[in-house]
């Protein structure tokens, strides 16, 4: 049984292929922006490459019970790529819907269960995701960064310690919530095989977006997968970093835009960035950020990309910023 083709529209003269890497709400925002660009024919091909190390909530429960990839971030990516017509909105809402009550189903998202069912039926994570994308009428393809479950580990420095001793923390949920300064993150098993379709998408893309999202548990982990990192360093695509708007409690407490950029480059000093996009109202020191961005050979793009009065990206504003960047 073959996989039906994903929905697509005729390519315009200026449309381009884009790969977005990340996870969770940050990736949902960037994919929502790209879907708008797809609908306006500025982008003809979207591929989401998703972090698969979640060990909490519904995803963690399903991962432990069935030995599959955690489906939550993959589900959110698929939902973000649904169209604004009745079909797309209905399927997006259904995939995101969680069971209430007090039974064993409490907290499970329907989309998570559908993905696990497709994985069991087909025995192939990528093939099942392609079928799910077709069912939802997704405006692009969703792929895992690797096809084997993994854990994130981190070396965390106690903020109250004067000797700089670090402790090792294991698990995405634990890394995101353990007090202290994250010095380094890694994956276990170390050096997992990258999803081959994700590698191919990066190598063939014209643009690659990295971020926004939980910096150490959704964004940087992609750079810890050797195949993805190698693809990112050799791709002819222009790599764009989308900076977070604010620090994340427990994970990047005290971080500003400069610290976010420094942490990323510390984990991947060989990564060539074309541009760094930051929200104009979220940068306390423009000169400092411009200097840090210039030092890595990238272009700083300051724009109003935050939702007014809120600490998350506005897809419409982000879409307009990306359209201007891609057409420059």
C-alpha cells in the first residue's frame, strides 16, 4: 500500500522550499507562519523536522507503554500545517483535543493515539506520518529528527555552589525543570541515526529555520544528531535562527538574546548562520546583539514578531518577516 501524495499547490516563480527544525509550541508558531506563506504561494514545500525526546505527559506514557517515538510534538507540527478551511480546522482541533475525566485516557491527545495506531499498523514511523499528513490535508511534511526514542541529558551547575560542580540530569522534563545553569546537553543513546528523509530535506532546501522553542530540549538537540548536524553544515540552504522572546523558567533563566545565541554556537561552532531574527521589543541591548550576530557572520533581522502584549510569536507577523527575508 503506497502513501498518497501530500496536498500541494502550483509553485509560483518566487516560491521556495523550507525546512523548520524544533519542537513544541515554538515549532508550531514557525510552521503556522510557513503555512500562511504556502497558502500565498511564497513557499511551495514545507518540511518539519521534530525533536523526539519528550518523556512527560501523554507522550511519555505512550512511549513507555508502546516503545514508540513520543508523538506529542509530531502531532502539534501536523496540526500547525492544517489549512484554515473547515476540513483543516476540524482535524487540527480533533488532533489537539485531550480526554478529560479521571480514567486511564485522561490527558491523552487524540492525535497522539492516532499516530501510535498508525505506527503499529504500518511499522514505519515516517510512512505513518505521511499518511496522517494526507488525512489532515497538511500543507507540508512532518518528520522525526531520528527514528529511535532517546533521552536528553544535561550537565547542570548548582547556582548556589562556589566550586562549579555539575550534576547530570536525564530526561527532557527533568532538564527543563531542574534549577541551575545548563552547561551542556547531550543525547542518550549518543549519536543516534538521523531520519534519512530529514537529512535529504535539509540538503535540498533553500531555507532552514532553527527555533524558536525550548532552547536546550527542543532546538539544540537537532545539532546533537550527527547526520542532521552534518547536513546543516553542508547544505546550500540559508540557515535562519529564530530567537526566543523571553527566558524560559528553569531552562534558560537569566538568558537574553545574546546568551541564547552563544549557547547554540557553543554546541555547534561549525554551524553557518545566514540570519538571526529577533523581536524588536525583546532585545534589551541592540548593539550587543548586533555584535554577537556579526561575530558569527550572520545578518541581524529586527522585526515585530511577538503577539502584542504576549510572550509568544505571532504567526502572521512572523510570516511577513520571513517573506521579506526570503525575497530580499
